[in-house]
C-alpha cells in the first residue's frame, strides 16, 4: 500500500470528522485543510454568539 500524502490524509480525517459530527447532531462543523496538510476545526452544538446587530427595520431604504 502506498503512503498517503499529508493533504489526502487531512482530507480523509476531515471527512470522517464531518460524518461523525452529523451523526452526533452537531449544529455546525467547519474544517479548513491547509496545503501543508494541517486541519483547523470549528465545531459546536450551538450557534456561535454574536453576528450582526442589525434589525430588519434598520435596513429600510429612503428614510
């Protein structure tokens, strides 16, 4: 069996983590694979706090 390059190994790892996250019911899961093969994971059971502070009433044009 040939040895996997780092990028392929990272891709396989991210795919497995994403599959497990879906099965566990996680609300969000984001994986970033870098060219050197490293992987960053941002996952959680709740939506991230924050976002924008705009209300739809603040977005009206012409007032």
